[in-house]
């Protein structure tokens, strides 16, 4: 894999995560600063608009930290995107780290209610 294709892959995942979280470039810059890495909004814009063609390793490590993922996922797209929920939060919950959520079926709610009612009556 060439450097350009690695950069394109990381930029694509960075952009997708930023949009999924509803973050502006300025907000990503703030999160990166809190993670201890200088990553100005102008760098984000240049990467996303193909005016910059490389990352520093510390930028990729900080992006992984900020997004709660792994460097392996950012660079290669393998593994899980979210290390907190492994991309699958429990049914009916939303992961606080990545924002992913899963729906819960009515049958599951009724099953839980039946269990809860039987537990209370003991």
C-alpha cells in the first residue's frame, strides 16, 4: 500500500468519524489539543481537501485516542472502530465513546419485564 493510499484511508476514516460525531474541524482541533497534539483546523482542511498528503505518526496516534479507536483501524480499517463497545453496544443502549446505538425489540422489553415482575414477587 502506498503512502498516498494510506493517507487517503486515514483521512476518509477521520472525516467519517468527525461527521458521525457531528464535530466541526474546530472541535476536532480542540479534542486533539486536549490529547496533547497540535492539529490545527487548517491541517484538517488541507488533509480533507488533498492539499496535504501525509500524517505525522503522533497525529495518527492522537486521532486514535480522540476517537477511542486503534491505530490499526485508522490506518488499515481492520479490527473494531470503538474499543469501548467493540462496535456493538448492548441492545437498547448508546455507547458514550463512539455514539453507536442498537435498537431493542419489543419482545426483549417484554421478556425483561416478565423477569423483573417475577423477581419482585419473590
